């Protein structure tokens, strides 16, 4: 897993370096000077994976959602974007079935084996973060891309776990095992769950990349036809990869355990993120999905010409004044 993460990080760094080199070589050419400023709104929705280093435990899968506002600078083909966004991640850990045999004594003093089977677990982890993206990229025609870091600050986190438990008794002197006797704590498919526990996620930096295009031509509204560059709409695919370790808890309790009480044995289950098997483990998030952006051009100072591609397409000429002559 560590080698895989290192390879991914190296590839991201290489892509960013090559992209920035290309931009620096071509974005500031004086042949077509054009500088525009935008305020943009975006919404993202996609798949989230919580990658970790726990041996034998598959990564958690879930969903990722973002909504934010950005300032965007367009200079020739160069793009710069900085803003703020709210991020929500929901991840579900897959826990293996658990079997255990406990040596017990019943109310009559007889020794027996209590078989405990735990299955159908559901382990959820919630994360609400404030992200500050700082991105650079380029735009050519309908195509664009942005890459850069996102600083991510945790605002809220919680986790919970639930499962079903089945128990039965095995006696040496009886041929059949004992099932479904609640007064002896032999139950089938009984619900068992933890409370929702608050948890703190660590400060994170994510490597971000998005590639997409403008989709104004897909809309037939009059406003978009008359002023196609005043309001720009984009659709893209995005990826966020967390560089730092998200896990902040240590000294957790066993994932599954029991305690003896006056009412008998009480079983409980612990959320994976708060359990001892997550101690010293590294957690990183990976998000991929679809991003929709609407950018509104800000007014410019002084007099300037508004390019209208509808008039150019009709070979429009303003009457009066000097006219070019085509032979």
C-alpha cells in the first residue's frame, strides 16, 4: 500500500510540473492579450475511498460532495483559481464476520461453550471539512484543466457501528445445541450497535486535478446566445488525493468485546476508526467524480469591446467609418 501511494504521489507531482512548464511557456504570449476576471460557483459529486494500512481490511467506500465559490482569473490561455468550499465525505467500512467461543457457566453451575457469531455489520464515518483550493491551469476553446493543492480543515467528524449477533449454547452432555432462549442469552439476529461517537480528523492537504470543457452551446436560452462569454459553464471530472494522514485517534478499544454484568454477558461492537486495530494506521482519502461550474464575468474598468460571435458568424460590419476590403 505504501509503495502504491508513493507511486501515485510521484505521478501527480510529474503531471503538475509538466503542466506548469507548458503554461509558463505559452500562457503569457503577447500575441492575443486578454485578461478577464470571474466569480464562479461549483458543485461536485462523486465516489470517495478511505485508503488505510490496516492489514487484511479492505478500504472504505462512500460518497464525496463539495460546494464552493471561487475567484477565477483568465489571462490569454492561463487560468488561476482560488476560493473556499465545503466538503462532505461519507465512508462505509466493510467488517468481516466474527466468530468466537466463550467458556461460560450457567445458572445451575454447569459449564458450557457459548458460540458467538457477528455479521451484517455497518460501520460509517462522517467528515465535514472546509477546503481552500489554490489552482492553476489553462483553457483553449472549450477545453480546460486545473491542478493544484487544497488545504483541508476539519469542522466535524463522527463514526458509528452496528451489527447482528447470534449466540447459542453447546453442552458436552447434550446432543443438540441450545438456540433462541433469551433468558439464557441465546438469541438469533439480535441488533447490536454503538452510539454515534465524535471524532477529530487531522489537517490535510489534497492534490487536486480536474479536466473538462465549456458546455454553453448545450443551452438554448437567449442570454447564453447573446453573451456566451459573460456566463461560462463547465463540466469536468475531478480527483482529490489526500497527502497527509487523516487518523488522529490512538489507544482504541477492541473492535468486538464483551463484559459481564448483573444481567449476564453484554456484547458490544466498536467503530473501526475508534478501535485498537486502527492504532498506528495511516488513513488517506481519494475522491473522484463530476464537477459543474458556473463562472460570471466581472465588469472591467474603462471602455472595451465585447466580442459577439453571432455577429462575426454573419460577417457583420458596422456601417460608417473605415471598412476593410476583401479581394
